[in-house]
């Protein structure tokens, strides 16, 4: 079933230089265009899941790639927790999807580094929090790179919900 919201989402995804777009970012863009007046992010996710043009991947904060303590920290901090949306016709390989996820993580790490340089001086709480986030971001990036190198990540691209499934690590 075709509707203006999913048609515009498909157009945004097809024009994006990235394969994956965070659901939150897609929702914000559609909201700014006036298409989401009565639609919640949860309803948008359901619309996309019911449309066979899209797959929705759970956020990396919910994946089994990371140790439970890291998953908990990611969720608490809201990092990489938003589901990611992909236009099925753009998916060429599992590796492409994982590389794009890695690019999202690297962008987050760059933002954290910028925040570190712009942090308020003489505030040990902010400094400690940023250091913790920087270390965590670096650990996540290393784990994803290692998983890509060893081939321990498997994504079921044929699944109706396209949830990520990670092998042993």
C-alpha cells in the first residue's frame, strides 16, 4: 500500500548518500516537511515495517554484538539506540550495511571528540562523562571493525523485520 509518508520516505532513502538512515532522523525530516502532523515515531516505524520496500534494523545499542554492560550503557545514554531504516532496493550486500553502520558510529565518535574540545573547563563531571563516552565509542568502533574483519556479523536481509543477528564474538 502506497501513501504520501512512505513514498516520501522511499524518496529520501533513495537520494541519501547513506544506505541506512536513523528512524529518528527520518521522522524529523518528514516532520519538518509537514507530513507527520498526527504520526508518532512508533507509528512511522509500523508504517515502514508494513511496506515491503523497507527494512528496519534495530539500533546497535540493542544488538548482541556488544557485551551486556556496554549495551546497557549505550541504551542509558541514548547512543545508537534508534532503529535504522533501509530501502531494500539499495542493499547490495551485508557488508555494505555493516560498513554504513560503522560510518554512523564514526560520525558519533567525531561529534564526541568535538564535544571534548568544546567542553566547559573546570567541570570534572562533564569531563568524566565525555571521557567515558569517548572510550565507549572507541571500543564500539573497534568491535565492529573486528567483527567485519572476522566475518562474525550476519544480517538476515530476507527477514520481514530485518533485525540484526550477530554471531559469536
